C-alpha cells in the first residue's frame, strides 16, 4: 500500500469554492426576498404594527415600556421627536403611530400594506388596519434605511 502525500492544489478546490459562493449568494438573496427582518419595508411595517397593537391590547405602553423594540422599528430621530412631544406642555393629541386616540381590537391581525413607492433609501406605503368598512383605518408610513435596516421615519 503506497501512501501519497496530500498535495494542495487550487484547481482541486476551485469547483467547491464556486459552489459554496453560489450557495451563499442564493441564501442571501432569498432572505431579502422573503422579508428578512429589516430588509423589506412592507414586512417591517406589518411586524411593527403587529407588535405595537399587541402591546396596546395588553395594556402596555410600547413607547415607554419597550424602548429596545421601538428602536428596532423606528428611527432614532423619530423616537427622540416623540419623547420631546410627550414631554412638551401641549403633549400629543393622539397616539403617534395609529393617529387616533384609541385603537380597535379588530385591527390586531388585520394589518395590510399597499401602494409601496421606493426611491433609493426611502419608501412610502399605505397601511390599512381593520377588515370591515366600519373599522378600516388608513395611515401613510414613510421609512428610511438606518443602520442597514428599514425603519419608520414618519406616520401620517
């Protein structure tokens, strides 16, 4: 039995390296296409409103009680602006993110996006809460890329 020394040959590993790179490319692109966290404005917006409305229905204040979650979905500038307005003598007339003084339980689980317009690092989309004509509530949400993720910049 003869033993041959193992010889490193780049040509021997080139097909394996190319196959690995192709697999990495496919995985990276499929994550972005599937709405990986922070990668697709619609997915970010739906996840935000799902979390936000759940917190409200559980009598939690998502802005005060869960600042880390808020910062995962909302730009630093908007978080600072909301805090400033909350501590202003005039305060806020309504909830900033739902643009209403109260929410409807039906909104939870009935969150849809449409009319998405993307331009560079900004996106604008329409959010519809509710599923019946009597309970529909529409918002316009602007997002921007911050720290490599889509985050809410403004709600109208």
